[in-house]
C-alpha cells in the first residue's frame, strides 16, 4: 500500500496515495515516545491498496510523569506507581479520551464510517484505545491493544457503550513483559470477558515490545477488520 506522509504539530498521518481513504486506524504511542514511533511498522503489514486506510499517529501532550521522577515527557496520563491504582490517573485518562474522540470525529467528518475506524495503541496508548473504544457511542471497526491493560476497570460496567459491546478486540502481550506484566494484561482480558466482551488474546516470548509473529497477527487482524 503506497502512502503519503504528513507530519503535523499534533500527529503524523499516512494517507493512501492516489485514492481517498475509506478506513482509518488511529494508533497511539506508548509513554515517552511520539507519533513517529509506529510509522515504520506500516509497510511491514503489507496491507492491500484496496483497503485505502489512513493511519493517524497522534503525539501525546508533554506532562510530568510521577513514576519517572516527575520528568516531563509525552504521556497520555500520569503514572504514580506501577500498580493498578497507581496507573489510574482519571483526570489525564479522561482528557486524553476526549482528544481521541476528537480524532474519531475528524475521520467521520472526512467521510469515514465509524465501523471502518480502528483504535490501536501500545502500552499507555493501548490503554487509551481500550478505555475510549469501549465507551464510544458509535460502533467501531475494532480495538487493537498491544502490551497493555484496561484502566479504571471498576467503572466499565457503568460507562460502557452498548454500541461497542461486540467490537472486535485483539490484545497482544509479551510473556516476559516487565513493564505491563502478563498477569496484569490477563486481569484486564478477564475483566472484559466477564463483562461480555469477546477478546482475542495472543501472547509471545518477548518483553515490552513487538515481534515478527505479532506483526503478522496484527496484519491479518487488520485485513479481516478493514477489507
């Protein structure tokens, strides 16, 4: 799939070359990275040109992160400690969810149907994709959650949107992940399954990263979601 790259102040955008986009993937980076982080991955997915997918890679705001000695870096929300409660910065999470919804709205205004929009993310970005996608009030094409977890799990039952009760969810996780442990990821999967969501869980012999078999699984999943 040939693409045109646009680097704006708030996001990096890969658009299909020679034809209007008919689908979109909004892909959020992890803590301390930026929107350029996953751009090199897209050619490795070998997606068909007919899919006409626009990839949007937003840059998180720069903010102090408590767990990193208060240093300022790009982050979707603060992390006070590497515990479930320490990761649940409700103010930051909800602010970033509003921003992610604005990106969805931008794609809708450009003619992309909501069911042709996938939310994706790695680590913190994956947490935001899950948090926002399960609450979004129109049916989405899917949620791709890499090396991550579902934040604020206790509020899901009260805040979940009926529109995305059956949204396809792919969770990929490293068996040796020291940052977001496999157990933490499984707890999130189990919580979603207990709430009635169908989660496609894949795990790999890696740490907090991506690996070739995972990339192949992501590509196959995207081709199925956005043919």
